[in-house]
C-alpha cells in the first residue's frame, strides 16, 4: 500500500511537470525567439516650461513646497557667489542620496536661477503613472530620461537649447548607504557636446534625514548642507570619459571642504589626496551608520577658511 501511494504521487508530479498550465509555452525559454522590448514614448513635459507652467510651479514651490520643506529640515548653503560669474544655462551636477536632494538644490538657488532650471528624472520611476508625472513636472520641472534605453519625448539637449539649466544626478539612482557611487557619462557628454559649464554641487545630511526606502523626513529637523563649487569647463577635444572623473573629483573636494575647512580641502586636492567619496571598504551596516550621523556646520554659519 505504501509503495503504491509513493508511485501514485510520483506519477502525479510527472504529469504536473509536463502539463501546459494556463498558456505556458511548451518551448523552453532558451529556444524561444528573441523579441525586443516594446518602446513607447514617455510623458511629454514641454507644457511645464510654458508661461502657465512656470506660474503654476512658482505657486507650488513658494506656496507649498518651501514652507513644508523648511518645517522638516534645516539648511546651510555655501558657494552661491559662483553663480554671479555665469549667465546660464549650466549643468548642475550633484551627488544623489535621497528624494530630498532635488528640493534642497532648487530651493537653495537664487530666484532667477531656480525659475530657469529643470531636473532630469528617471522615466521608469517618476513617469510610470500620470499623477506622479504631472506632480513632479509641476513642482520640480522634471523631464524624463530613460535609464534603460527607449524613446524620449524631450531630450536634455533640447531643454538646454531652450535656455534652461539642468540638474543632473550622474549616479543615476539614490545611494543605498549615503556614499557617492560611480558617475555615468551623461552630464559630461552634454557639457562637452554643447560646450556648457558644469557647476558641481555637494550636499550632506539628506541620507540621514530621509534615506532610500523612507517616505518622509525623520523627526527632529535634521540639518542639511549644500555647497556650490567653481564652474568646470570642458577642455578642447576633451572626451566625456575624461571629463566625468574631473566632475566627480570636484564633488569629492566639496564634500571634503564641507567636512573640514576650505584650506585643508584645497591642500588635499592639490596633492591628490582628497578622500574617496565612495567611502571606506567596510561592512554595509557601518557605512549606513556613518552616514546617519548629524551634520555639523560652522558656529554662526560662518565659512571656515582654516582652523587650528
């Protein structure tokens, strides 16, 4: 009886393995013909840069976003004087650790710059649903870029040609632990191809305030710092592959300056000993723990040139 039961179960399993459940193909996946993924045009955002769109965004940013943002975090901004030397458009390039990065950068810009700045955003995240696409376009002036290939409704080059500055996060996604990841070549390509300066930006504290996976800033009004660096101009015949490391080095030097002093950071940059912004090679929990520490700023908000 026991042997008969085992054989019966074995027969049922064999039949189940060979049964065409639902519409499952009987052809092994390895033998199926290749079908390229369907490409679709992503959400159009040109309307967000019209006069009506700019008015709606000004109301959304100054009437809702800024009061809410200021109520949740404290900010300290350095280096805005570099923008007085520029006319625009420029490409703002920053490290990416949190969804707080975009409002921090936009609300730190002078009004005339903020009103003419657009943000490159991942099409597969911010433009996967109509309500998220409309909301981000109105509030942040985002336009979609494809991280996985595909057809774009608007290209970054077209936005630059219209006189808009861009905010680009060359890491492509938020850092899982707050440290800086590898820079892609997109921003460097745009700068070299259109001969547009890059303004490096380094910020700290956004990961501690609202890390990846968290939907709202942590209580206690965490302190955020953001620092704008001197513009970088691509050299004649400089390739994006060569320019991208220079941009990352500039962001690294700004992060070093924000954690030490201007003099110490410049000395390390001159000697090629700027700390690697990718962080120490240690356990993931330790990296996350390091980046959740409270960010400190100079007493009274004064710029530290050197200290004893």
